């Protein structure tokens, strides 16, 4: 069996399917601000960036600690 590339492993560890959980609150907040005529798209973009980075960091930390505790194996 062929091993995945390092990029594929990192991409899988990021868990892209969970990223909408970071995007949704930023979109809702921006939409509500836009409804009031107070949307700041620069701030929204910055919030979106940091929300995604927090979600990715959380996913990586979760994988690390699950492996340390034995909940995940090296195959994960």
C-alpha cells in the first residue's frame, strides 16, 4: 500500500469538513452588520482568517492529544 504524501496527511489532519463551523458565525455576524449598514469587510475578512486558524489549530491539537491518550492510533 502506498503512503499518502505529507501534504495529504496535513490536509486530512486539518479536517476541511469542519471548517464551515468557523465560517458560519463570521458570515452571520457580517450579514447582521450589513443589514444595519455597518458591515466592515476588512474586519470580517480578518475575523474569518482567525476563525479558520483557530478551527485548524483545534483540530490539530485534538488529533495530537487523542494520539497521546491512545484514543487514536498512528493510522489515524
